[in-house]
C-alpha cells in the first residue's frame, strides 16, 4: 500500500467556524462557512429546511404548488449569504487543519 502524504490525509479533515446566517426572504437560519469566494458550506437543520420558502414551493407546501425536480439551493439564501459577506458579518476564511 502506498504511503499517503500528510496533506492528502488532511484534505478531508478541514475545520471551520460556521456562523449563523438568516435568510432575508423567509427567516430560515443556517450555519455557513465561507472557505473562499467560490466555496461555501451550508448546514441546514430540519427546521430551517421546513421554513425555506423556495423548498416549500418545490415540495408543494408553499404558494404555487410544486412537486417538481428537487432544488439544489435556495437563491434567496445565497443572496443573504452574499450580503452577509459584503457587510462583513460573515468572514471568508480558508479552512484550518488544526
């Protein structure tokens, strides 16, 4: 078996300090870690997923019915995360391995 470098072993052992971000549209609160401008980790709870307006439309429980293909993300939450970064409330921090 080939030896695995320390960096390779750590690649999936990233540590982050997620911060709470609330969606400006529906108020769903999620934990967010921004590792770079392009890399965002979002942790949903059952309560936040249930209160998400965009998820509710897809599931058929919100205004307009739904039941289509699953949504990968909430655009309103994405905008709220971007606003939190722009206002300095959410920091963009590379992950630490310690």
